[in-house]
């Protein structure tokens, strides 16, 4: 029995379970609000009270069409263009954050090879040396603007973009060595300064990339310090699986601790990268994150066409014969030509009128064959079996399928363009257009520093 100013032993134990009595609170349930305490005493919720959900516990609404963000350290995109292009098309990726591109400002041909139709590319190369570099591949229908900063950092590379009022930061931190003379103390100073500037932004924040810390090792002082700095800034790292062949978590997906931008936890998957010879390449796994952003509809365009196959040959012959018999007579050459064109156009309009329709523009890969599609289907089956059993034999079977698919993809691509060149023969115009396409003359590459930090176009 409870008296005024007193709490019974049973009630006190109950309040301790809820983390409300004096003393050390129960951390696992410290977010419990006063409504649960009222339920203990009253047994039911009064009619004039409602339950308030805190921001950190805000439920995530079901997302019918989430935006897919992939994070990948490709360790040189120069010899993996075909596999990166295949990764984008196979998974219908909306945003692909790439670290260690090893690309320069003059590598237009390489960029063209890794970009499928309907995608654009933002890249920031390393100022010195051939390695490093960060980039973002995204669908052209998405509203993406690059962000420029006045301050510069010496111990990590970064690329910032604004996507649907969301700030996306792609980071790569090279591991310290005697050659680069980088120091962790300087990195943590610059990293704290960087976070100070981005967390004050009112927009949603996503930081992803390769930080080269063993975040799975609680005994690693550098990794622990990195996570502590994130916690001090109200940020959380969500990748929980190994992202490197060495068995450590090196790649990250970081958001605010109160954010609901992520739809579920990020998952780690094998990107199936291979080099120009079809051999497995790369030592990092890819991270797939589903974002609760409004996914734009695919780009559509209007086309005009005639159903020429529906024309009956006899009807066409009769129409031409009757039309020209009615128009017999002596005319000048110019008038006869105009009469000929007008008559045939009118006949064509009557038998096969011009029609228009809207079509959806989808990423296109002209060298993609049915044989390659079947091989990739078998690879997916092997991957599902590997994930289900986690046996070494099934891992070897999966890697064998990956090698088979990669070599087949390279063969299909070479065969397609070789046959196109043979078909064109001596047609210099067609050869010129094909060469321009292969060399990347029409690729959309956006230079950095197109938008200021305030979001205004520069």
C-alpha cells in the first residue's frame, strides 16, 4: 500500500526497473517517459493523456522506393571500368560513392567507360600523386550539386554534395606511413574541425567512405578515439560487418544519432570487381544503404513513330496507282517533284499516321547479352547459397562464378564493338561517332566548386 510521501517496496522495485528512482539509472531504459510510470499506478492510460514519442524513437515510415547509396573503395578505377559499370546496372544504384579512384582530370576515356547511359559523374582528384581521389556517380534525374569549401584539409580527402536537402560527404583517409608523413594527431584535429562545420547545418547529414581505422577492434586506441569524436558531435557509425578482406571495418556510414535518413541498417556485399583481364580484383566490400529520400521518377521523353509493318502492300499499291492516274498531265520538273512528295506523304499518313508516346529512359548497355544475363543469374544463386551456409566450399564456388561472369562480360564487350567497327566499314562518319562515344566526348563530368556552402549557385 502506498501512502503520501512513501513508496512501497514492490513499487520501488518497479520504478527502479523503469530507471526513475534515485541512484544509478538503468541505461537500457533511460528513454522511458512518464507515461509508463502512470501506467504502473493507474493500470490504464487516462483519456486526456497521449503518449509522446521522442525524436530518436520516431518510427520510420515504410519507403516504397528508397534511394540506394553504395559505398565502394575500388582501389583504382582504371582497370575496373567494366565491373563498376556492371555493378551500377545490375543493382540499379542511384548513388555510388567511390574512394581511391586513382583518376586525374584528364582521364575522360576511363570515366566514359565506367559510366552507364543516364548517369553523371562528380570527381575530386588528389592534388599530388596518382593514387587517392573521391567521386560520386549518380543518376542524371537526381538533383545533385557539388559543394565547395574555403578551408582545406591535408590528412583526408573529401567531396561534398547536396542531394534533396541532404548533405552527403565522401571521405577517404590515407593510412599514415613514412612516405606520406601523415600523423593521426593532425587528422583528429582536422576531423574535429570538419565535423564542427557540418553538424551545424540544418540539413540531413550522411558521411561515408574509407577511414582506415579498425572500428571493430575495441582495443584499438585510434578507432576508439574516432568513435568518441563522433559521439561528441552527436553522430553514429552504422556499419557493423567487416568491409575489408583483412576482416576489419574500415568503411563507414555516419549519420546523426536522431536521424531517420537510413531505412534499416547498411548491409555489406561483394561488388564482384575484376580487372581488364577478368581476374578478381579489389580488397574492399561494398556497403549498400537505403535512404528515405524521395526517389525521382525515371526520365521520360516523347517519341514519334509510324506503324509501317501494319501497311498492307496491296493497299499501298492501289493508293499510289489511283493517286497518280488522277494527276496525269504535263508539269515542270519542280512541280512534278513536289507533287510526287506530297502525294506519297498523304498516302503514308492515311495508311500509317504519325503517332507519339512517352518512353522511360533506362540505363543501357548495348553489349549486354542473354548469355551474360544467364551467367549472372547463376552467380546470384551461388551467392545466396554462400550466405546461407557460410561454408568455404560455397565461397569458392561463388568466386568461380564471379570469375566466369567477369571474363564473359569482357568478351561480350570486345565482340560487340569489334563487330560494330566491321559493320561500319569505311563509313567515316559512323566511325567518328563511335570513337567519340568510346573516348567519352559526350560524358557528363561536373567539376568541383559549382555550389557554395550556403547552397547558392556560383
